[in-house]
C-alpha cells in the first residue's frame, strides 16, 4: 500500500514539475534530474536515515502541493487581477450573472 502511495506522490510531483517547465517537457527541466536522484536515493526505505515512517513521501507531497498552489495562484491572478478596469457587463459575465437588460 505504501509503495502505491509513493508512486502516486512521485507521479503528481513530476506532473507539477512539468507544469512549471516552460517547454512542458521533463527532459528540459532543471528540477526533474534532482527529483529522480532523490527517488533513487530513498527508494529502499526512508527509515535508514532514522526518520519517521513515510517522511520522504510527506516532504515530496508537500513540495507537490507548493508547486500546484503556486500554479493555481498564478492562474487566478492572471484571470482576475491583471485586466485593469472592467465594465459592469464584463464583471457580471465573469461571475455568471446577467444584467437586467440582457435576454434570459
């Protein structure tokens, strides 16, 4: 069961690394080789370093969460903040409302 969780965590982490890479290819990423090196280093067990069970998985999942949150923040910032002044119609469309004179 823990091995399956490790695969999921690493898979999601590499997906987020791919998202922050400009070309969206892992081979072009500077982080991917480091992630693969850490996977090889801790693939036997993370208990050999006298750390809590699954601590390396927790650290990897925390880093994945940070990358995903940073990406989402950037998307939200671009969508809602960087447009400048908006008309009432644009604002209503953005939040899903219709103006009184719009056809329903």
